[in-house]
C-alpha cells in the first residue's frame, strides 16, 4: 500500500467488517431506568482493553454501550504518560485489538502510514506508534467513548420493569444505569500502585512511583535512587540518565530477574484454557509467574548500561528513608545511601477496598484466600488478595446470596490475572481473552431477556413462501 494511503486502508476495514458481520440480526431492546434509557453495557477504561471489548460487543450487535475514561482524549493508558520505554516489550508479530481482522492489525496500519514494507523492517513496535495506532483504531471503528469522565461509585439498582441494573455515579454527579459493567481499569483497577510507607512519608516533591508524571529535567545533575529491578524501574533509571542525572538501581534480591516468563505462556493452550483449570494448577502456574516478577529485556538493560553514571545494587533493599541535611537518606543492610530523589518501581498491591468505586462493597467480593487453601509451602498472602472470579470474569459473592448483583460486574485488568492468566493486562492475551469476556457479557444479557425472547419466538411468523394450496393434495 503506498505511503500515506490511510483512506484506502480504512475503506478496507469497513469492507472487511461488513463481509464478516454474521450474525446481523439486532437482538437487543432498550430498557428504562427512571424513565430514561439504560445502557446495556458500560465499560470503564478506554485503554486498549476497553476499546477492544467495545468493538467485540458491537460486532455482536450490542450497540447500546458506552466507554468512559477519566483521562483527557489522547492520554488514555500508559503509552504517552508513564510508560517510559521507547518500544513495546511484546514481539511485533503478536496481534491483539484486531480480533482476527487483518486490516485492523498494527502491521496494516503501520504500512499504510509509513509506507509499504515498513513493518517488515521494524524491530520492536515504538510505544508512541502503538499509542497512535490505538487512537486510529478508536476513530476508524467509531467507538462511543467519553473522556474526562470518572466513575466514583457503583451500586445495585432496578430498571423500571423490575430488572436488575447497576447505578454508576460519576465525579460530575451524573448517574448512569447499565445492565452490565466491565472494569477495564488496567494495572491498579483492584488496588493501588504500591510503595513502602517510609518512602511515601518523604516530601512529595522528592519521591515518586514509576506510574506518576515525573519532571526528569529537574533531576539533571542530581543523584536518583530507584527501588526495584523490573523493566519499569530500569526504564525510569534510564530516563533519569538521559536527562543528565546519576542513577542507582536497588534490588532486594541477590540476582535480578532476567527471564520474561510472559514469553513462556504465549501459547494457545495456556491463553485459552488456564482459567478452566483446577485451582491448584492455577495457583501453581500463575502464582509462579507473578512471584517471579518480570525480568527486564536486553534492550532495557543496554539502555541503562550505556551510561557511566549508572550503578546497580543487588541484595540491597531499602529499610527506611528519612530526610537528612536536605537530602534523602536511604537505610540499607549495607549502610546508608544518600540521594536527591527516590523512585519506586515496586508494582501493584491488590486491595479492592482502596478503589473508591469498589470500596463500598469490597467486603462482599470473594478473593482467592476465601476460595482456595494452598498446600503447606505454597502459601502467599499477595496471591490470596486477588479477586476470585467466576468463569465469566465476574466478581463472585464472598457469602452466597449477599450481593447477587456482583455477577453483573466483569473484571478485565491486572486483578483478573490469578483467575485467567494475563488476560486483561497484556497484548499477547487479547485475541483469546477479549472474545471470552465479550461472550460472558452477551450471555448475561441474553439470559436476562429470556422471557422476551420466548415471547418473540412464539410470535414469530415471517413466512418464506406463500403456499399454493391449489397444487397441494390434502387428506
């Protein structure tokens, strides 16, 4: 395709979608809440997962849906905010949001914007390019997204006809009603970005988590200490180095991780079926991957090691942090270290009660520790804090009968990892996981309308032919 021929690609996208649109029959009917139409589906989060789920549902003729995101347009997800790596970590040949439509792949878009054959010459996908691709994906599919819109509370409600719904209150005070809710809220959707309390107690202008916006130019000529030895910690150290800082990376382990286990699990058996396996195997397989942490790729390591003012300290965790003579004093088992700025690449802490929209009923949601007791030697409090999801990605009640409406909230983020593997947290699982969660949503919508469908079937009388009874012998 000639360089810059995006209109031709977009025409091909529309044609491909039209050619594969079966089944075409509209099957949803609007329901009312307080005299106004209720949504069939509300998706919270307009990152790559939320957009892809919306597309999958629209393909299934669920068009009465809305995607909301608290970020301004163009700032959804991590790619141009706190993802400080120049390229994705996934191999470029892993597809995701396209859901099997070739013209919707990143490769098709990249060749259309950069010239025929450009993708073939690409190593890893640039992060900015992936962000631009998602913006195009949203536009070409005309997905219904509202930005600058934050959900702050979720409660059970009733439709005007007595059916079940969820009432979602927005930060603006507006109230939305939806029959189904999908939480595509990414990394911290069922918890928080975690850092040690003693680091959090430092002045806010002297420390940050890797998920935060950081003014790296302000760190020029300073000593920056980074806690963690995962890829994001290394990325932040690299950006500090690129802005003229001296960077020190601290790892509590004697041997930093160099293996990316997410590469191991990228095969159909695991991606499609880990969620169907017995609890002991899910705990063992997924737990091993989560406990191991993700190693930093070779390019990430080389990026930092290219600077002479970079040092890695292994087997040296931080045990305390205080201000001393205008600098940060970090206590470690090998003595104190002084820095001007501290960055924590310490990942996610699972705690549903920390999310405002979930806090009101966090004590009603089943967690892994409520449903599975691991054998001696395999206990892990961190794994036990993950939500224990039903086969349809929905929250389950901790006590049966206490909160049946939880079945209408489907989780598709980091919190779903223990139940389904990396389904809601990585590109490599999207092609198998998104159709599953979309099918779970449509199953619930269909089940909730069974009386209407039964009445519709009984009334169905569309004749294919008019019989000529004069030529039909009866008797």
